[in-house]
């Protein structure tokens, strides 16, 4: 009987933190195994508001360290993934604001200067009745502040970190769950399980990046202590037909002091969110409640000229955020900072439990995780991820539009919207998807919205996609565009490929 493989690091959880740690560790020469019970980014990491941002509202809770770190990371991530991250302008109307203008302006001044902003423009003030950014709003909205953050294709960020980790030697196992783990001498002896059955592996350290399931994983590891808590908070979003023209977003202030984003989404829609509600059930898939839907609609109706109703909602999504329990009075006030707890030492193999965090700071969290685990590992390398692009991100000068022009010239026989969408999704790897295609017939069957066999095959071969849901709602958002029945046709095609 073969001895189980010994890994330097076993990571449980295929969200952004797990994928980011796997990338960093593999790039330092460590032998890494990541297991994810579902698909990559199948829970919290794909249910974000899809922003790389400092978190303007966190200044109100004196989270200066978190905001500064996030602002620094904002520009680093923009540089390493210019295909899936790009600048986004936010308009912050002062009408209906529970905060005086001087307080908002002071917060924006700090926001401009805390993180050493270099690429994004500084805050400015506009009159909404005189500026095109006011189109689509109710009349007499008055003055607004304009500042900048970044948009991110969140689930693609996870996939690209996992892809880079795999390229550097990490083993990425989706649809694989940790059954149990125990300390035996100086190693973790773990049982993992997938559709083919159970398997035993060994590892020098165990990283618990299970997000909402962090406490559940702790419970599967024998005598691991748990003296810190996780507070689960549900965040929900709605998608409605486009409410206004322009590529800018809005930050809307509500009388209860919460803020709501309204963001251009997939060309034809507006994304509105998020809510913050305590989640006292077991971790698992979440759905928006009727009360949350009404709350988001009422928030939008206070600002936009077009009145929304529940019938306008074309799609919703919700996720459970695993925040560190700082005993804040309300869910919206709970810290978004992260806490890394190492349990072990003195001859006992280490376990790192991750509490909290936000998508913007995932790369820095991974660096801090490796720092904490260094005493327990053969650590041959230094931190390296700050300046190394993610797969497809090596776009000359970070100039995405120029890159698209060159790609469209290379594939003149293909529709320009298709080439641009693939450039956004895959960056300089788009030619791997398109290969030598001269016309759409060369890409195979079109399942709708320009999703062809060639792209599906690439996602199955390279990015661990297994189902239509993986492809339509995580590797892309084409589920909002394909015709009825497309998902069933894709699943049938995938089933045939597996035979």
C-alpha cells in the first residue's frame, strides 16, 4: 500500500483567501494541496459587491489600519490584474445624507491620502443638475462628491489565483471535502473525500480558510482549540434593468446611516446592494429575503427617477460573510478586518484559522499567513506576489483598450463584442481560448450570448469548471444573457465529455 503524500500545507477552502494563500505558498516552493467542498468561489467570494476598495464607510468605525492596507492593495491589484480589475468612479450625493457635508468631505480627504494614491484621481465636487452624472436621478439632488475605487470580477480573481498556484505546482482539488484531521507526531493526518471515495493525506501545517465553515473545520480537527469566534452576516444584492446611462457607480446614503451601492452590471443592468443581516443558521447557501429586497428597492427609489418594484428584479444573489466577532452592536458595524490564529507548536503541527477579511486585502492576508506559518515550514522564498501579474494580466502598460485593439486585429473574422468579452475574462490568455479561429464556426456550437464549445472546453480543462452553473455564474456572468434552456444544454454537453 502506498504511503500518503506529505504536503507542506493542506488548505481547506477554495475562496479568495484559500486560493491566495495557495498561490503565495506554491510560489515560494512549498508543496501545497487545496481542497474545496464545492466549486472555487462558490460561496462568499462570488457574493461580494465586486469592488476593490478601501472601504470608505469603515472610516466611520475608526478602522484606519484596515482602510490604509486596503487602499494600498487597491492599486497593487489593479496593476497585477488589469483585465479583471479596472477603475470605477463613484458619485456620492449629499441629498438624503444623515451625515453633514463637512464630515463626508473629511472622510474623503482621508480616503485620498491614507493609502498613497497614485493612479486613481482625487475626490472632487459636482452639481448633479449641471453634470451628466446626474442623469437618471430624481430632480433637485444638489451637490455630490466624486471619488474612485475599482471593480473586480470576483469569482475570476479566485480562479486566476488558483490557476497561478497550480502552474507553480499546487494541487487544486474541487468537490473535495475535509472529513477529519488529527495530529500524529509532527504531521497532520487528514482524510479527504471526493466522488471517487476517501483518501488519506499528510501535511506539516493545516490552513483553515473555510470562510463561513471555519468553526466547522475546527470541529473536525480533534483537540484544536477555538477561543476566537466568527460572526456570520448575510449580504444580499439585486440586479435590475439599467437605471441610468454612464460607466459610473453611485454610493447612496440611507437615513439609517447604512450605504448602498448602485453599479453598472453586465452592460444591461444595475447591481444594487448590499444588506447586512445577522445569520444565526448553519453555514450554507443563502437567498435574499423579501424584506431585504424591499429595503434595497426603497433605497434606490429615494434617489433614482425610475421607480422600481419587486417585478423589476431580474436576478438576486446572497452570501454569508464570516466576520471576526468583535461584539459590535449591529451587523453593519462588525469589523471587516481579519484575524489569523495559529494553534500548535512545541512539537505539535500548526493549524492556522482565518477569521474575517475582505476580498481587497486577500493578497496581504496571504502574506501575513505565510509569515505566521514560517516557523513551522521549510520556507525557501520571500514574499513575491505584490508585483507579479496574475494569469492573463501581462498587458503592456496595463492599457486594456490598446490590448483589445490588437486582439481584434488578430481575430478580424470574429465579432468585436466577443473578442472584447474574452479579453476581459482571460486577458493575454484569450488566444489560448480562441486558438486559430478565423470565424465563429471554428469555435464550435454557440450556447447563446457568444458562449462557444471552445470556451467551455478551456474552462473545463484549465479552470476546474464542472457544471453549467460554474460556467454561467462564476467563470462568467453569462447566465444573465443566455436563452432559456442553455444551462441544460451545457450540462448535457459536459456530461457527454465526461463519458
